[in-house]
């Protein structure tokens, strides 16, 4: 199974969510977290890691993709991106083909590949999302975040035929998240003709912000924090659906 964690707008907290979701899922699943922002590494930085081999060495120097996989130290593995490598920001078709083959080979060794993509609708972001079985779109209550989330979903649905969307409200309590999702879902239904699935919300939490600064996952540093508990609940929902293989597709109206 491959799930991308993506957004229309940057700065919505995708990477910290991806890390903590991977950690919450790891006790019962073999999880590989793939840093999909290929030229601007984020995952290893947030975990204070310095991997000797990255996707740069795989795509530009011919190293085997398994050489780049490193243990996070928290029960899941990571395929790290490169830092400041312009060639990887927009990989060409040969690089994409090579990476797709490598990811499909790795998928045979894991129960779940999580792709932490970049933001927006550039070709690299769209490619990772199209490679995934399900697309988890993260948005915040900011109007620009909601607008950009809709734009990303529209492009993926209309131009690439993607239908398996899960929406997650970050930096919002449960009631807020439901309200903003309802608004976004109405727009999607009106203009695209389907209703996406709502996964839930993660509240704004100072402990999460502190964990990012300390480069230590929230679920390790402060398991009782509100955001940690919300992420744990989201992971449980994902695990149940993965076990049942029961992710509903977007229902066309």
C-alpha cells in the first residue's frame, strides 16, 4: 500500500504529521517513510539524522535504492531526500522511471509506504500523488490553504483521474476541522461531482511546535499532548481501514 501525504499550500505541517503517523503505525506495520521533496530534504532534518546515502546517490550516481534506506530510530525506516540538489527538484522521465521501479521493489518489503510530498501542483508533487493508492490532503483553517487544497484535488481528479482522497485538517480542533472540511467538501461536490472522505483533525499544539524545534517526534517526547492523541486516533483509523482494505473511493454524484 502506498499513501501520499500532500497539500496545496506549503507550511501546513505535512512532514511532522508524516513522521508522527509513521511512528504511530510502526508498532503493527512495517512502514517506510519516503521524503518526496527530492531536492529539499526535510524528514532526516526533523529527526536529526545525517544519512550517508540519499536519493541523490541513487538517481545521480547509480547506487542501489536499498542502500539509501535508513532506520529512523523510532521503529520505521526512511528513504531520505537530498538537500539543495536542483536536478532532483524536477526529476526527468528517466529518473522517475528509475525511482518508481525502486519504490515498487521496496514496497514488497513493507506493509506501507508513506510519501511526504512537496506542496502545490508542480510535476514532482503530482507524480508522487499519482504513484499512490490513496492521497491524504492536509489543509489548515487558513483560506489560502483551503483554496490551494481544492486546486490540488481538482488537478489530480480532472487531469490525472485520481479519486481516492482522504482529507485531514491540521491546526484545528475537531469541531473546526469538521466545519472547514464540510465547506471544502461542498465545493468539491459542486464543481467536481464527488465527495471526499474526512480522516479527522489535529489541533494546534505548542508541544508539537516544540518537538519540531527539538528534532524529536511528538509521540516520543510528549505522548499525552493533544496533538499526539489526535494523531494516534488518526493512525488507528488508518490501520483499521488498511487491515480491511476498505478505503472508500470518492463517490461520484
